[in-house]
């Protein structure tokens, strides 16, 4: 379900069978229910800078494995808006953003902030985060993409559809890419603010784009319900 790499090369893999596999060097370590994780499918998993393993689950909230091995669980009883958690992102300031079916949650030390409809976000599930090169936070929701502004959120652009946005990426030129549920792949130009659309009518395998990656060569990788697509610049005359 998820793959993340830490700055030291550690790879964290969240699986759909209730476990998290961590590769350091040539060795593997698996975290499972026997270690204190919930018996649930993993939606996302990553290490933060403090060495804690954060695990987002499909129906059991978030589990945090401390450096000592102690596991702390968070759900609707102690801070989350929903036990359904889609993704995680560690902010540059060290706080942790959590996307749930009930909105966005932010962990800052022992403080928990919940962002719902009153924060500028729609009353809808939040799916995925992106922090761009300037440090601006974006969140894709079931009803469009939003940008962090002040203490709340605002829509990214009136040109973007109010469609579900399960994936986000930023390319080397600063353009933002949005993978949607029904409208294919969208690109918001950093210079002009124009939105370009790439759908199944133009060769996209499927209009549901669940995953996006901008690689170091400048290509955009789109994981769709119909397969994987790579977009890259090509020479022409």
C-alpha cells in the first residue's frame, strides 16, 4: 500500500495484510500485531525524525511505535476524527499530518489539532498530502484540493474540479500535478495558473489516478486503475 525512504536509506513498506516491513542495509524487520500493531490493513507507514514509526490503518486509527518499542494508539477516543486513516506526512517543522475520513489532524508534540469544515476544508474525507519546495502544504480531499493558508485551508484553484484527489506531486518547474478519481491527471502551471487536463481520451490508461511521482529525471509517473504511465519531455523539431 505504501513505500517511503528515509534520508539514511531506510525503506518502510506498508502492506495490505496488517504488517510493516522495514529494510535497513541488508536486513529486514517486520512489525505486526505481535508487536502491538492493530490487526488491520495498513494504509501508510513512515518514520519521523525522532525515530518513531507511524502506522495509518484502514479502520483502527494510527499506531505510533516509539524508539523504545512501546506502541501508542490514536483513534476517535483520543484525538482522531475518524478511525479510517488514508495517509501521513511529516512537516518540515517536525509535526505530523494525518489524513482521515473525517478530515485532517495535526500532531505537534503532545498537542492534537483537528481541521474540519470550519477550517476551510470541506466536510469530506482527506486523502493525501504534499509539501512543496517552498514548504507550502497541500491536501487532496474527496471534494478537491486545498492549500494551507494561515491557520486554515483555501481551495488551490477555481479551475480545478471538485473531484476526489487521491494523489499530488510537484515537478522540478514548480508545477502541481493532481491525480483525480474521475477527471484523470491535471497540471496547474506555476507561471500562468492554467490547468492542463490529461484523461483517457488522450491516452491515460484510466481516469482514476491513485498515485503520482515526479522523479529526478523530470518524468511524471502516474499509477492508475488501468496501469502505470510515464510522462516525460521529448525532443522535437
